[in-house]
């Protein structure tokens, strides 16, 4: 049984081929859980992962949870219908953004590996909320250990190579949509978290080229 009432049916024939990771961005885990289960809030996710590693299943995977909002990836604008959403407890940039504890990441890796075993989700479709909504979201943010997940078979991680083609075209080819500075900043949060300034410097270009070569 779902803990959250905030879900609906997936459209008939729509594949589940995305995994979207968020941080809660609220002052406590309790507040986040209450909001995700509040019918008036009209938001939810399939899972909530606490800082202590506890995992709460909020919406059954076969249902459509309401976590991505206005978003797009690889030309698809109804991300909720084709994705599994995971909320990761962290106060976020508004309330004291901090590193994600090891117990939390270990539990998240285990959860994600199970999801990827159940659904045909390609590595390029393991994304953050900021990847699918670059103009308005920044979670799970620059402290999130994307490389650690990629090393565990969850998503991709680039090896920098020489300069590639047009950055705007390559970013769109990978899946991003939006204004170039916003998209570059989202790319950097995911793949070059040491500096997220939305500028196309040499390192960002080399990482983007390396990522595209993995496809």
C-alpha cells in the first residue's frame, strides 16, 4: 500500500525508462515526509531515503508519482509518466546544504540497483532534478556523489577527452533542453561539481565530449 495518496496511473504504453534523483530541500525529514503525503501539496515520489539510510516506499513503482514538475529530457516533456522518482533527505541550498552521509548513499545505491534490475532504464537516463529542469532546480546539487553511483553501475561518469563539437548540440544530443547557461550549469552540477558557473570552459567541454563518446 502506498503511503502517499499523490499518484495516478501511468499512460498506457508509456515506458518506464528514467530514474530521477532529488533532494528534499526541507528543514527535516519529518517535514519532507509530511509534504510528500499531503494531498493538498500534490507532490510525491516513489521513495524517500533518510540520512540514516532508512528507505520509505511512498508510491508503488507501477504508478505515476508527482515529483518532476515542469521538466523535459531527450524530447519528452512528461517526465513523471516515464520515471521512478527518489527523494533524498537533505535540507538543500535554502536550509543548509550539506554532504550526504555514507549510510544514506549506501542505501540509495542498493535501492537504485534494484530499480535498474526491474526496469529498462539506460544509464544516460539516470538524472538529477536539475538535469530535467535546469532553469528552476538545482537538486540534488554539487555535493551529491554522482561518480560513486556511476562506479556502482548507476548512471554515467565521463573521462575528459579532447574538444568536441558544438556544445549546445552535444548537450541536446545527450538529453538536456533549455537555455545554454542553465543547461551548462546543470551539466556541471552533475559532472563537474567543483565549479558550476554556467560557462563553457575547456574542462567542461572535455567532459561533455567524453560523456558523448560513451553513448
